[in-house]
C-alpha cells in the first residue's frame, strides 16, 4: 500500500510538471500571431506580473505612469506609457517572448519565454522559462491597457 | 555602446534621464586609454548617495575599519609552525605592500598562473609560515588582511602588467565579461557598460569597478570580497556563478583592473 501511494504521488508530480511544458513559439516579422494559451490574458493578473520582483519585474527597467503608486521605476528601458499605441498585440507578445528576436542580440531585456541558447543557468531555473505561457498572455493583456 | 544608449534615450526622452544627465556632470572621471571599451573611467563611489559617500569619506565612520585594524594586528602576529608573522619577512607594510593593491592580480612564474592578493596571502601562510589557509570570501581574517594589504595602495592609480602572460589572462577575463549568462541571459557589459548612470529598480548602475574592494556593503551589513560581488551579480541574473578564486573569476578580476586602469584604489570602500 505504502509503495503504491508513493508511486501515485510520483505520477501526480510528473503531470504537474508537464502541464508547464514549454511550447514552441515562432516569431515571424517581430510578431507572434496566436495566444500561447489559446485565450486572451487577464490584465489584472498581468499588472502583478509587471511589477512582481519574482515574476516579470518589468518595472525594474521600465517606467510606467500607470503604476505611479509603486516605488523604484527603473530607467534602462523605454517608458511604457502609451505602449499599446505603438505596438499591436502580436508584436507585444513577441517582445515579451523573446525581445532579442525583435530588437537584436544587444538588448538588455531578457527573453521571458525561451530556454534555448542560455549558458550557466542556475540549477533552480534550468529548463524553465522566466514566465509561464499564462503569465506572458496576462502581461500582454496588461500592456494593451497602456494607451495615451 | 553609445549607439544603444542613444537609441533608448531617444525613445525615452523622459524627465528621469534628463535628471541623471545633470547629475552625471558632477562625477569625477578619469580618461580612458586608446581603444578602451569605456569613454571615461568612473569609480562606483561617484554613483552612490551623499550619505553612503560620507561613510567612506570619514575613516572613523567607515565600518570596514574594524577589519582594517584586524588586518594590521594580524600583520605582526606570529602564526603557524614556522613561528613567523607577515612582518617577520615583509617588515613595514607601508613600504613593502605599497602598490600591491594597485597592480594585482599578478603573474606567478612558479605556479604558472595569475594570482590575486587573497591567493598570495594564503600562499605565504601555507608555504612561508606553515599556517592554515583562510577561507576565501567571508573569513574576517582574510578580509581584514586583504583590506590591510590593499589599503597600503590607497590613492594610487591602478597600473597594468603588460606581460604576454597577463594579456592572455585578461583575454579570458574579457570573454567572461562579455558572455551572457543565466536565465536572464545578461553579460556584465549589458548592465555596467551599456547602462551605467541609469536606475535598475532602486539601484543606480555604476561601471562595476573593483577599485574599492573589499568593500563594506550596507545590504550585506558587512564586508565582502571582489569575488563575492561577482558571485552576487551572477546570481542576480539567475546564473550558476564561477568559483571564488577559481580561474575564471581570477581572470575576470585581472581584466577588470584593465577596465579600471588609472582609477585610484579606495580600499576599503562603502557601498549600498
């Protein structure tokens, strides 16, 4: 009995991990056409991804008037005000998935949904994307609310 | 580098950037030699707040002085089976250790590799004093002695050993400096070359210079070594850091002395 229970819990763990399996995402002409989850994201959850230090931590690099209540806006990246006027949903999705494929290899901005070509990744983060597919869609939904 | 910065600056054109530009004029900088990756060489001191600087400016306020005093005491304390102290062989540190902090890592012919001040200390302890070696990054004895030795060069400009051996070491260090590591896929240069003078979250990025190490860091609430800082920056980008005092970090340190060439030694500095 005890043995069976252990095996069962092992199977359960494995299925949780595979639920987060990384999808192959293609960036064509600076855009990703389809939602990574098949659905639109949730802008409220996306705002949390944007400011969360352990999530996107986008605020570390991007100023954002919409979050003027938050302290410590970074300034290494462009200010996010009106970003939805500058880019389409599909372009924003591509920027979040892998900005290097949009802006070029020089960019400071990390790829948030990419595990290839990384070097010396800490064990804890090996084989994992910075954001889940859901979080990518959520933060894109949030960016789409930033209009001037 | 300036191209990237210029592009971002143009997009941003925000008030924050204008403010830092005004602030930047007050930063003391040193001219970079020909073909250097930086157009001006600036100490981390210049990027810190007046409050943090004040702690470094006043030796009585500088919390690292406790370790400097410990180092001075250890200098003339006999230890190990040979019954010797550093002073037994090196005499007055103000004379014998002058310039060490401004020029190490140096090439060791016997060992056929570059060695840091920390490694030299342990070599002397082991081989000359027959004493136990000290742990690299956090042992107060090691930190104290390293501060004491480097402090004998305070105010002296960093100089380079141009031997072909050290050139080769610096080449490896340069490679480490420009390689992107970790889940966040960044290189040292991404932050410290392309964006110094800009805030990343609550921190104003500096050039990541090493002329003040070992440093008292408010965040650590204590003193830390050069390689502890390297390790910290690698962990922040979710990378698996190299080993303190291993080949890569030693080479990186040697290369970063080139990036800092001409900067006066500040050891022990205070940072946030």
